[in-house]
């Protein structure tokens, strides 16, 4: 038995060691890869910075030559003497060591009052510039070194040139203006030595042309070994991840790329990272870093990691439960935080869209308020405004419901709704948003069953998002068609199909595969400047699925998109009375809740610190036949009530959050007053706080009921009417 236990222990030990070795090797490889990726990322950032600096410097040099040419014209230089004088002056004041003017026949006019004429004067081979302009490029940059008679480089220079048009001197046509600059001027724009250790650089920067010739090269060893061409340099490699042909192909495609290569006798490989400059420059910026840089960064981490790994393995059994418990809590907290962030971001998007329509409607009402002929239209606008405000209120209520945010979901409400009314509300909220962009908006309805069971708010949320997106991505003069139709499943069930079809910019096939992913947005030339959270479609998809439905999309670039939303639901055979009331005129609705006739109107004390809210509420109540008074805070409300006659006030509308004294404290003080009506006067809490604890606090302070802001006037009138009848 002991032998079996010992064998089991040995096997377990061997297995543990093998597992540790496997984890160690895997971890080291991953660590090396991570360090390599981070180093390459750092190299790319440095290279991008150097490239931008060099590119900017080259452009400045070309711009300087262009300005010199313009000064030739403005100074009206017409003779060779004028030109040479001007060249001398420009050479002395510019950043160029020499400035030359090249004629089409090869004649060179210098800044040293000397003219070189091919076939006439002894032509210095360094001044044979015609081959430089054999191509048709308007601007050139090449390496141009001064050499002595023995072919040794005396000065390392860069030649900048611009092609001239319609420029003549004494009847001779000028081909180009040339500036010669010492190589050190452009080297200052580059990171000359990177990754230095013990005074030795393990990296270098360079500038090469499309043929691989080095124009600027910081690594002097290449010149000493006569390796003046990148392809020659790579040909001598012992191994390389890319061949010369592959590198040349990437040059032709102007790709940004990197690869490793090594030379015979060298221990470590070298990483080359290449970035093209602007297309017209036909140049590449190259940075090279020795692989030893990566290894030095990873070696201490590998050693430390192995020690930590072994220690962790010894303690893994005792720590497993703690780690699992901690990890579970962390994941839950992360999921809650992400759900909250996603939900709040989406709500911001959803709230702003109907607000746009609400503001537009209010503007139209203000413009036509004095036009009697527009009264029917104003009433219609007010109805649409009320519908939009109710939609916004439902969204705000969801934001305030923290329990739903923490759960990462919103409960669905299954209640009767009128399909036609829902489509009309959505259309009303989006009409201004769409037509103001110059887009034709078409609404079509083919409704079999007018009343179905579903969550009207969530369906509106889905449709508002899709119509809003269609408006954003449809150009002026195009069309958006919003339609609804129904297909019966059986006698009790029906599928309502909403469709939004536009003739806008459309989407690529690649993007259609991820359109419903969170934070997914397609970035093309047609979507520049169009912003969004990238959450709307994902949430709409989840909501549709939660209702048992789905969203599908068909799209083609530059042809438009079609979104189809299917919502299965129960058929409501008998339309409820409260839905019928939506079609009643406002006067009829208000009349149903108006207080009964009385010789003495009810008097209401409005306790509200926001003057505008108090003014609006007071005006509405006065129009309904009530007498009102106003207190700016709880302290003032207590004083007014205390000084009033007994039973003077029938109702107090008490805001809960106010300066000086809050509503709950004021209610307690009123209830404790020594007078006959202190405990009988009706007090309603009127507040934007809708949490259960707020309701409990209001009741505990002596209030009779709770009204949530914004106050629904019909509900308020109904409650007051009930009190009046009881009285």
C-alpha cells in the first residue's frame, strides 16, 4: 500500500514538474513575444516621429526653392549676371550650401559667378545634373556627394530640386532650380543613435530611395564596407525573413513593414522597420535595431518570472479558493461596471434624438403662436410634443433604476399598444430630423390587427435608433421609407414587421458581419464627421431578441440599407379604454378629471424652489378653477400655513429637495402644529426622486401620497377630484 502511495506521489511530482516546465516554457515564449511586440511598437512610434520630421524638412527645402524661384520672377532677373547675383545672395542667406540653376541644354549657373557649359567649359562631373531630371517628377531628392579625383567622398550632401516651367534667361529655357545641403542638416531631424549601451549604438536610422540606395545613412559601417544599397546589404545576410524580391514588391505597394535578418558570424539578428514617405517623394525611412535589445529587456523578467512561477506553484493549492473567490467578485464587478457604462452611453444617444424633435416642435409653436389659422396645427404639434416628452420620461426612469443597471438588463412590459399610434409617434419624432436634412420621408402602414401586446417604449427605442441612423447616413435628396405590416401566426398571435429602407450610403459586406457588435462603427470616406457611440444597434438587437423577435439587415455600398424588425406578440381583441382616450380631444380628457362644481374653489399651496416650475403649475391649476399660493422653500411653507386661517388650504404640493428647509422636514413641522387642520390637510410629495426609499421617507414624514416629476397633470387632477368628492 505504501509503495502505491509512493508511486502515486512520484507520478504526481513528475507530472507537477512537467506541468511547471510546460508552463515555464510557454510563459517565457509569451513573455518574449510580448516584449518583442512592445519593442516593435516603440520602434514604430520612433520611426513615425522621425519620418514625419524628415518629410517635413524635405517639404521645407522644396518650399524654399519654390520661394527663391518666385523671387527670381519678382526681381525680374533677365540676364545671366542677374541670375548669378541672385543665386549668390540666396546661397548666403538660405539653408543651402549651394544653389544652382540648370538649363534644358545642361548648362549650370552657379552661386559662385561661374557658368558650366557642356562641351565648352571643362564640366565638373559633380555638376552634371541632367541625369537627375530624366524622370518627369516635379520635385526630386537624391544623395549627391562631392568626390575628389581618386573617387573619395569629400562632402556628403543631399540634392533637392524643383522643375521649372516657362522660365527663360537670355532666350535659354531653364529646366530646374537645385539646392545642395550638407547631410548633417537632415540628420538633425532623425534619431541618429537609438538603443545605446556602453557608448555603442545597437540601432540606426536611414533614408533610402525606391531602388534601395541609401540617401541618408547613420550607420557608417555600411559605407566603410561599400554596402551603399539595402538590397546588397540583404543579399549578404545569412538568413532573412523577406527576400529582395518580396521587399521590392512591398516598396512598389508603398507598404509599412518590418522583418528580421542576420549576417554570417553575427550572434543576434537585426530588425528592419520601414515606412514610406509621401508618394511623390519615392523615399523610405528605415530603422534597424539589434535583437540583443529585446533579449536584454526580457532576460531579467524571465529570471524573475521563473522564481515567481515556482513560488506560485507551491502556494497554488492553498491560494486556489481565495483566488477563485476574488476572481469571481472581480468579474462580477467588471460586468456590472461595463453594463452601467454601456447603458448610460446608449441612453445619452437615445435621449438626444427625441430632444431634437421636441426642440424643433417648440420652435414651430413659438413661430406660429399668434397665427389663428395655425391653431389646429399647433394642437397637433402639442400632441406630438407630449408624446416625445413621455418617451423621454420613460428613458430617464430607466436610467434612474439602478437595480436594472446593476443587473445589466431592462425588464420588458407586456401591455396593449396601438400599432398605428406607435408608428405615428415614431414618425412625428423623426420627421423634423429627417426632412430638415433634405431627405424624403415616406411612411406606409398595412395593419391587420390594430392592437397587440408588447413593450411600446422598447419598440420605440429600437425604431428611433434605426430611423436616426438612416437619417445620419442618407444624403440630401435621397429617400427613407418607414413601413409596418403584419403576418398572422394563428388566431391569437401575430408578427408585426417594421421596415426602414433608405437609399443612403449603404454598408460594406465586411461590416455587415459585425454591425450588431458593441462599439462597432464603419469608418469610410462617407462617414467622416458622423459620430456615434456604436452601441445603438447592439442594444436594439438584444431588445428585439428579448421580445422574441429579431433584426436583420441588407445593404449595399452607395445603394442603401434595409433594416427589418420582426416582433411576435399576442393579439389584443378588445382595445382598452385608456388607449381609446389617446384619440380623445384634450378638452374631453381634462373634463373627465375636472373637479366637481363648488361655490368655494379648493386652495392649493405650491411649495417649489424653481420659480418656472411653480409658475407653470400654478397657471395650470388656476385654469382648472383652483386657488393657489406659492412658497419658495419648506420654511416659508410652514410660515404661510401657520399664518393662514384654519382649513384655508385644502392641499399642499410639497417638493422634497429645497434650500433652507427640505419638504420632509416641512411636512413634519406642519403635522406637529397645534391647529385643527394640521393633521388633516392633504400633502403630496412632488419630486424628481423616484426611488422606493424616497417614497418611504415621504410617507414617514406625514405626506399622503407621492407624485413623480415631471407631474402628469391628468393624474394630479384625478387625485384632487377624488379628494374633493370625499370632502
